C-alpha cells in the first residue's frame, strides 16, 4: 500500500475504532457488548494460538517463568511482612518482659530503702545540647508529684524533679553538669558532693582531702534537709579513679553511676521519704568470688621402679597364699587327732 493521505486517514480511523472498542469493553465488564465477538474470535483463533504456542513453547515458558517469578516475589514480600509483624510482636513481648523486670527491681530497691514511690515511664528525652540532660515522665501534679522530689529506678539515683505539669514532669538527670548531690561513702561515711559530667563519670569532691579511697568503693546519697531534693541512702555509683592526694582541703574521685542514663524507661518518684536513714541497706550485694579448686596430681613412678613394685606385690601375694595353705593343713591335722 502506498503511503498516501487516504491510507494515513484509514490508519488513524482504525486506531480510533480500536480504542473505542477497548474503552467500551473495559466499562462493560462481564456485560460488555463485544463479549460475544470476543468469544467468537476465541473460538476461531484459539486453535491457531495453541499451535503457535506449541511452536514457541520455550519462549512461552520463559515468559511464564518471569510472570511466576513476579508472583513469587509478591508472595515473598507478603511473607517477609508477616515475619516482620511477628518479630515486632515478639519484640514487644520482650520489651514488656524487660519492663516487668525493671519494675520488679525498682520495687525491691524501694522496699529496701522504705521509700514510698510513684511509678512512672519516660516518655521523652530533652535535647542534649550544651550538656543538658533531662527526661519527661508521664506523671505530674495530678499524681501528687512536686518539684524537688528524688527520682530513682532499680539501679539507683536517676535525678530530681525540676518542673511539674498537670500530667507530666521534667527530671534533671544526675549526669547533668548542673546536677549536684551530697554523697556518703560506704562504711567510712566520708562525705562529698557529686557533680554530673555528661557521658563521663561523676566527679565527687570529698570534704576530707586525706580520705582513704580506692576503686570499687561505693557511694549513696547523703540526704537533704526535709528530704528535698534528695532522700538518703539511694545508691549513686562506684569509684573508678582516685586523684592523688595533693594536700588540699578536698579530694577528687570519679564515680561510675549505677544508672544507665541513655536507656531509661521505668522510674519511680519518691513521694514519701523513709522514717530513718537506710544507710547502706539499699546498695546491691557485692558478687562473691568464685571458689578456687585445687587439684593435686601425683606423678607415676619410673618404669623400672614400677616393675619392681609389681614384682614385690606378686611375691607378697604368693607368700600370703602359702601361709594360708599351711594354716589350713595344720588345722586339718589338728582336727584328725583325738585327745
């Protein structure tokens, strides 16, 4: 066919008719007006299509494989989504178990110190810009929370309440540089003041510059007047480094806090102070050293000595057997004699 104006118009017309039929077929759905024509065409061209499909079966299989691959990919994606949801549920269960353990530990700590506490959950973290370490908890004035109350968890001192809203409160953490708490050394009762240093250990200035301190020594809160902002006896941390005594009036030591300030979840606000200072009762028990097992190994004797020992043992056995036989014969002889 020549490329003429009429042929171009005919081609455009056929394309327009094809699009119109496709549109009508799609909108008609199962009741499409061209459904009968489609079935007739299928009856006429079906055998031809089967024959062509048989001729190009490898190509058809490849196309089917690609299509099935896409379906498998969809199924895999669905399974991965289900697995992710199951893992999320399991993770939630693990988190709940961890929170229950934290709550149980905190209640034991509060019981040991006779602290009346109000349980809370950390719901927000303050911006750590300029070494500002704060968290927001989900209890406030409606729950009896007031400014300058001690906050603790199962490990020890968390901080103190600085701002109170109707249903939330802000807690200044013990590792904030603006945080200072009076401390008391375990057993020696040496007093000092602990100051936060962000990610670094707490800096504690002991009032006695000649105090004897060593790594591993432990500290608790000394307590404040009227128990605000700090109640006594709350575990603070453990000494990790001691500056040399320089003859000054005070002495600096560095204390690793018991509380992990980057992973806070369940905390307790002390709403009722203990009747008496619990002293060191709230400190965790020190781990007992593992018993030393002593094993004594006796070296075997040399080969020659071992052989001699075996020969001597055999001779002794033979001599004993001979004596037993003689004794038996004597007894028989005596038994045959009539007095």
